[in-house]
C-alpha cells in the first residue's frame, strides 16, 4: 500500500479557495478503525461553513473537510469485525473525506446497498439519515398528512421529498428556479412552488384548501422561516433543519400558541451522540426503503477531487441541484 496521499487541508479559517491540496501520510487505522480508499466523497453545505470557521464543530488545524465517502476497504484495525480489505463500503466520517484515503468508525460504516454506484452511495448516508430523523423520529409524519419541504432541490430537500412520499405524505416542495422546481417534482413532490415569488404562502394555502401543512421541513431559515408559520396547519410541526439563508430566525410565541404548533429542533449529530445505536437502526430502515425502490440519491454533478474549491463555491452560490460528489 502506498504511504502518501493527496488531501485537501484547511490551515486557517478561509474561503474554499484558501484550502491547500497537499501530499500527506496515509493515516493508519487504529484498533477500532477502518481505512477506506475513497472512490467518491459527497459535499454538504456544512462543509463550507466548517472551512469558514462558522460551523459549530471546529477541528484543530490542519484538517481535511468532508463527511460522506464511499469506496473500497483498504485495511481494518485489529478489533474490527464485519469488514475486510476489498469490501465496498460507505461511511459517515467526522472529517477527512476530501482525500484519497479516509478513516471511519465501524459503527458509522455500512455496505454499499445493491443498485448503488459509488457516487450514489457517498451521497446516501448523512442527508437521508437527517431527513429520516426529522420526519420519522422528530416530526412523526403520518400517511396522508401534508408535508412542505423547503429547498426541495438541495440534497436534504431531495431526501425529504423521497422519504415523505415513502411515508405516504402529500408533498409540496419549494425552490428558487424552474429547473429546481422540475427537479423537485422528479423526486416525487406532488406540487412545487417558487419561494422566489411573493405569493408562495398563499399558493400553499390554496393547495391545502386553506388548512395549511402539517409538517414543515426547513433547512433555510431566515425569511422562509418567518413566512412558514403563516401556512402551517393547526397542531403543525415546524422542523428546524438548518440556516442556509444565513439568518437565524425567531418565532413570536403567540403564533405558536394560537395555532397549537410545535417548533422542533433537528440536530442529527447531537442526537446520535446521545443515542449511538440510532445510526444503525436508521440505516437499516433506509436500506429497506432503497431496496424497495422508494428512495435513491440523485447525483446531479461530479467534480474531480482536485476541483473541490470550485465545487464548494458552486454549492455556496446555489448552482447545485441534488447532491454533488468529488471523484479522486
């Protein structure tokens, strides 16, 4: 096995263009670690925030960003069971994905599901785990309920639409362009509404015959959050996934009172830290849905690993639809 590899490194808080493509030593797996030769690494919006120093998790310098990978098991630690060199695997890594090799924890490493290539497998774990946690564990979404998914053409939006439909919900997706609205419909959304138009709240009310939606999946925040409470149904659940708009909004308590609505935080990372077994339980449920053909990651664009700064910049500029992956 080679002893060196190329990896993107962050040596100070910076924009993606400030990262360095360095040659470093291939990490050696500890007793409870797996070394994966990366065949694809998926991008997430929090990767940009982490590089900029704006994410809640701030690794020591230098660090390599990237949290979702797929590839071939290269080596395993002495205490690892269930994986062997040569196995195809996907993994959720705390960092280190934007490199030719990455270390993973066996409890967050899984076989590549049948029917998925390496790019799709890399795009599978975190966004689908997040949406399953949001809609099933936190939101308790029921068959026949109305689900509103904001940013329906993003990675998390795509997964939320697919899982919502698999659960039997009626799904309305929002997005900012005709291309993105069409993508949301392709993922199964029953209705797609442009939140670039000032009348999107009224459109949601019209679609739901004036009642509003039962569950709101909101990774955007900001103005979208503010307006969403105007189209939530009585006893509705507003799921706070993130703040891609850049502004953390707040809700007037009287609005929650009058509608008997719930504002629910969805922090998958914090939850699995407190409930370590949840990752495997969730993955098993997701693999069942994938095996039944009800969910499947859509990789809209691939970049070479050397193009990681441009890929992150395109994501920051909202040029990305679905999931984007880096290919070494």
